[in-house]
């Protein structure tokens, strides 16, 4: 029996030392195997001990184990066919909705998406959750990508924590968000060439600018750009239409920006909290109708509008260093029934001004 206890105690002491734990043995046995063990990485140790003829002694074993390794934050990629995503679903690996398949997000469902994961839509991703919002949420996930032939039709869905909230690739059939939100995205939406993204009755809180290389159709949009650039066109074919919306921020970048574009239309909208409410480097045509552009450093800086038609109608530009600042090569501009309270500056073609308003236009706001 003593031999068995000895063997068991010896194995226990060595096992504890090997995993970085502390062990103490009875003195009578440690005279034979007293150990001081240390382990880093949890796999090795050294021991020393002393033995006396009386079999007495003390022994301690100690070890600190550390280990290192990498674990993928995502699971395996998968392709899904028609199904419903219910409350509590976790998406741990990149998922593709197959062409011809329809995935429905259940009303009120909270879907958690892992870091680095993209949801690619080649079929249809849909939801009808106005009464009880559903959500796609996570930290550092890639976002929703609508690919060739894909359709996105989300009603009442909140998209949070994605790097790019919604992206459309050339060939996408349709993409729309209504009665929802995009919060915390570095790029709230990225619209590919020859695609259209529609957003209505929704809210955006941006961590960076949105890129419009296709067509944006926005209405009843509450867009907080914070201190970033706002909505930026970057392709000669790009178009932007914004109506009945509230665009606001905390200073910093410009809001409605055309670096290259076919047309910009903004109507019945308020813009504030930007460096420039409008900043056009290159756009073929634009119209600003019933817009209040208030408390921006510059109301509109026009550096490169095309042959048009270009018009500003029934709008107000107030509390800016320059309300209208037309610099560089611009096409003809007509300003009708509008109000400016500060300094205007024009270089190049001077606009045609008709029926100037003597006070801010009260109807220049969302209807």
C-alpha cells in the first residue's frame, strides 16, 4: 500500500508542476522526491530534492504556466439557401445567401455577427420588422455586401458595429433600407457603380464618410456625420437625390460633396454642423430646392459645376463666413426666391439672381 500511495503522490505532484500549479507533499515522502518545479508554456519543469535516512523532509512544487496561440475569430464560411433567421442566431463565419434563395429576418430578431464576418447577398435578404425592430449587430464585422443579382429589402432593421454598413457591388439588383438605422460604421454605405441604394425613414450615425459611386435615393433620412465628411460622390456617373431629410454634424468635414458626378438633387432638407453644406469639385448638374443651409463655415463652395441646369430655389443660406462661394470653372447658375444673410463671393460666371427673399424661407425644411 505504501508503494501505491508513493506512486500516486509522485504522479500528482509532477502533474501539478507540469500545468503550472503549486503542490506540497508530506515530509516523509518528499525525502525521496521533494521537487521544485517551474513551467512556462505549461509543458516542462525541473526538480531537485534531498533525502535523509529518517525519511523526513519538506518539499514544494511551484510553477507558472503561460501559453500562446492564435484562434480564428470566425468559423468556417458557408452558403445558405432559403431559411429564416430567428432571434438569438449567431453568425460566426462568412455567409453567402445563394442566388435564387431568400433569407428572412424574423420580426424583432437580434442576430449577432462575429468580428471580421461578411454577409454576402447573391439571392435575397429581407425583413419586415417595423413594429418590432430586428438587428444585425456585432463588433468589427465586415457588413452586408449585395453582390451581382442580389436583392436587399430591409424594413425595420438596425445595422450596428459593421465596418461598412451596406455595400452594393456592380450587378446588384436592388438594395433598400427603410425604418431602420446604420450606427457606428466607418463607411455607413458604399454604393457601387451602376447600382442604386434607397434609404427612407432611417437614421445614420457615421464614423466616416459614405461613398456614392452609383445612385443614392434618400428621403426622411436623419444623418449625423459627426466630425467626418458626409455623402461623397466619386464617379462621373454618380447621382445623389436627398429629400425631406435632416443632415447634421459636429463641424469638420463637408456634407454634400461631389468629387465627380452626374447630378445632385437636394430638396426640403436642412444642413448644419459642417465645414461646407455643399462642396462641388465636379458635377454635371445640380439643383437645391427648399433647403436651409445654416451655421456651416461655408454654405456652398462651387469649384466645378458643369453646363447644368444648375439652380438654387426657395432656399436659405445663413450664419456662414460665405453663404455662396463660387470659385473656379462653373457653369451657369440660377438663384430664384432664395435668401442669404452673409457674404457671397463669385469668381467666373456670376449667377442669375431673381426674386431674392428678404427673410429666411420658412418652407425650406422637411415636409
